[in-house]
C-alpha cells in the first residue's frame, strides 16, 4: 500500500478508485440496514433469515469478538501507517500490517462486518457482505493497476511477496524475512 490522496491540496503516490468513498458508504449503510432489519424482524416476529436457532449464540460470540477486534486492529494500524506520519516523501509502505496483506484497511472493514454477521447470523447480511467483498476486490484491482503504472517492478515485487487478502502463515515467510535481513 502506498500513501493515497490525502486531501485536495496534498496528493499522494497512488489514487483510490474514483468512487471509493461513495461505494464504501453505500455498502456499509446497506450492510447495517439489512443486518438491523433482519435481526429486528427475527426478534419481533420470529421469522427472518437469521440462523440463531441452528447455532447457539455463545458459540457465535467468540468468532464475532475475534473478527471485530482484529478488524478494528487492522483499520487502526493501517490508518496510522498511511496517515500518521504525513510527509512530502511518498513511497511504498510495506512494513507493519502492510507486510502481512496489501489492503488491511479494506480487510479490517470486512472483518468488522463479519463480526456483526456472527452476532446475528443473518443470511441476508452475509449476502451483502459477499457483495461488499466483490466490490472491494474490484476497487483494489483498479488501485493496484495505478500503483503498478507508477511504481512498476517495485510494486509487482510487493504483490508477489505480500498476499492481497489472506495473510500467509508459513515457515517460508519467516525464511524470506531472515534472508532479507542479511
């Protein structure tokens, strides 16, 4: 990930999708409206797409809490890495959470929504979450094309080294890090 456009007066290295903010706002509102209405209908009328009867709430609380906490952690750390030390020097950010995955802010938002899904187990909200992921994947593809255009081989090497969505947990990664330090 690289520094993105910070404001109208201070442009960064890479640019977000032109409708990034609108898409995110619409998807978050849609997710929470669907999640809330579906959950409310279940608790009032006992009928909705909520699957609470199939899986007990205490079993769902652990993945809900883990998803929310890890999602908020990714959002906070990635936001600090991109916007915390604003300088005139722009370049590839490939340390911290950006050494695990290329889009930790987006993944953090998705994981937070996943946490809310686990709380209610609403099939409709899961469908919106899947649509949200597909839109994020398209936005990241747009942004990565721009970064390849601007950074070339440096960003391509970063793409090969760091996964887009799911962190690698493997001995190879540790070996690569040790070799890079020498």
